[in-house]
């Protein structure tokens, strides 16, 4: 009885052992299959990851390249912008300079200078008409004045006009002025190259021509506000053109007034210098 049970049990154990062996074999097969599949899946996974990484790398590379390109363009644009700005600023400066150059000249100064030059001529003409009635002895008589006589004063005025307007000639825009050779009649020692002491007629001829030269010079100066200079004994004076010209025209008026006093003292009527009536 017991042996039968043992035998049956042994049989069952063998059967189960066979089943276990089959199961183990099946498990090994499955394990092998799983391992293979796992390796395959890992490979696919790695392949997918690699592909993704390569795509990301390409995208990043392209992005970096584009950013570098943008940076270069930005630098170029910045440089171009600076250059354009400098050019624009230069243009503005040039335009501003041109505006300054094209600024209208002071017409008031021009009108005054033209009026004074015309007054100078007409006053001299009126004075000459009076002098032609004065005795030559009275013209050359010692009067105690700085330049001795009326004739001495006339000579001094002529010398100064030749000297000053000889210097002012360069302000004129005229190439040629009739009778301007008179401006060369003065020696370095301030003496005249021509003899005007012979008679009043010689003086009058030069005086009238010189007055026309003075008017031509003054009328042909475009801008009186520009600085100029003149040399006087031991000094060089820098003033605006109208200031320099006004000095000499005023100098003539001063000495004509001196002559007027001397004529009064000699008894000659000489109401000849009224600015309101003679121009």
C-alpha cells in the first residue's frame, strides 16, 4: 500500500518535473526573446534619440549661424548708421556754413557808405567852386594850422585818400576802375609823385577823378561787415570794412571843416557842406 503510494507519488513528481523542465525551457525561450526584443528596442530607441539629437544639433547650428549673421549685419548697420550720421552731420554743417556764407549782407552799411562816398564827392565839388574864387595867395598863406595853409590841408586830404583807398581797393569786386592809376601817385615817404603845387587846376583835376574812384570802390564792395586792416604810423588797425572806410571819409569831413574856418577868417562865404541839401 505504501509502496503503491510512493510509486504514484514518484510518477507524479516525474511528471511535474517534466512540466517544470518544459516551463524552464519556455521561460528561457521567452527570456531570450525578451532580451533580443529589448536589445532591438534599445537600438531603435537609441537610433531615434540619435536622430533627434542630430536634428536638434542641426537646428542649433543653423540658429547660431543665423545669429552670427544677424550680429555681423547689425555691426555693419551700426557702422553704416554711424557713417551715415557723420555724413549727415557733415552735410548739415556744410549747409549751415553755406547758410552763413549766403547770409544777406548788411544793406544798411552799404547804403550809408555809398551815401557818404557821394557826399564826399559833392562836398569837395562845392568846396572847389568856392576855392576857385579865392586868391592863390590866400590859399597858400600861412594860417597857423597844422598843415600851414588851406593848400597844405587840401594836399594832406589828397595824400590820405590815395593811401587809404589804395588799401581799400582790394575790397572791390571790380577788375578795372577808370583813373585808378591815381592810387599809385603816392611815394613810400608819403610824398606825391606828381606836382600839384603849380596851380589849383592840377589839384582840381586829380581831386575830381579820385572822388569818382572812391565812389566806384565803395559802390563795388559787396560786404562791409568783413574785417579788414590798415597800417598807420607804428600801428596796424583791424576793424570792419565799413569802420575803416568811414574813418577816411570822416577824416575828409574833419579837414573840410578846418578849411571852412580858415575861409571864414579870410572873409570868404563857404556854406558848402550840408549833408541834407547836397545829396
